[in-house]
């Protein structure tokens, strides 16, 4: 049959498992049903790909047409779709070119900025190298100055130590000279006053005890020589005891022994004489 009564569809999408050459040699085997907007057709083709299936979707309206006319319309619609797709792709390509141009401009701008920054970086590196060289020179100078300062500080410390030693030695010599002068004065005074004090003690013992033989204790002798006691107000408190003389060649039967007496902490309110007779 050359003329088939089929539903003519405003096809929005055609999906074949073959090429357009297969469509030219196809025969419609099964017509679509009238109650579905999307219909499936079984198509027989004389092409090497053999049997193909096609799905046509769209709004159906009843219209009698021949098979060639129907395929021609499908091809025209497919061409229109391809042209629309091509137009869209051309637009995308144009947009891509504009984007690429803008991108190139931006890259050029970034490149110029990068070059400027590289130039500044080179200048900064040169300045840094110059500053580093100056810094090294300054560090060398600082090191030398520190060494000289340490030497000077060491010399100053040694000088201050020597000065302190000399000052201490001068003070020590001054104190020693003062002590020597005082010692000489004391020795001269003791040499003059101590014998007189011993004589005064002997006289006092002879008068108080009534004996001519008087013995002075060793401690009392040292006490007198250490203080140079001779008379008032320089006094010493003594203890006088009359003892029997046991020596064979003694001239007198009794003798007096004078010993030193410790002064109490409350001091002495007055001096007196107390005679104690001891007979052994």
C-alpha cells in the first residue's frame, strides 16, 4: 500500500536506533493507537541495520497522509530541530568567544599586575640585599665595639678593685697607726703607773694589816698592769688576808696576801677595809 491512513503527529522528539538513511527505507508495520500522546511504531527497514524501533511523541491529530509525506515531514521537523540546536550552539560559541576575550583581558591585566609586583619584588630583593650587607657591616662593628667595651670594662673593674684594695689598705694603715699610737701611749702610761699602783697596794696592806711582809697575787698583778691603776678615781677592790708564814728562814711570823676581788654588777657604793685573819 502506497497510501496509508495514519495519525499525523507534531513530533517533538524522535528516537531511532538507527540513522536517517534507515528511515528512508522503512515500512510502517504497526500504527499507533489513538488514545495516547506518545506512540510506539514497529518499523521495517531495508538497511543493513534490519529491524528498528522508533518512538514518536507529541500531540496527535487525525490527518490522512501517505507514508512518504509522513517521513518527509518527520525529516523536516528533525532538520528544524537540528538547525535550532545548531543556532543554540553557535550562540554558545559566540558567548564562549566573548567569555574567552574577557578572560584574555583579565589574564593580561593580571599578568601586568604580576609583572609590576615582580618588578617591585626585585627592587625589594635588591634593597634587602643592600640592607643585609649594611647589617653585616654593622654587626661586625658592634662585635668589635663589644670586645673593646669588654676590655675597657675589665680594665675598669680591675682599676676599681685595685682602688678598693688601696683604699682598704690606707684605712687599715690609718687604723693601725692609731692603734699603735694608743698602744704606745698605754704602754708608756702603764710603765709609769703600774709600779706605783703596786707600791700603793703594798703600803695600804702594811698599814691595814700591820705586817711588813706583803705578797701580791699574780692575777692582781696582771689586773693592775692591764689597767694602770694608781689612785682615785682609778680604783681596784682587793682582798687582804693575814696568814702564818711557814717558811723556816722567814723574818716575820705573819704575812699579808693581797688578791683581786671581782666587782659586782651593781657596782661599788663605797670602799672600805675589812681585816680577815687566817691561821693555817
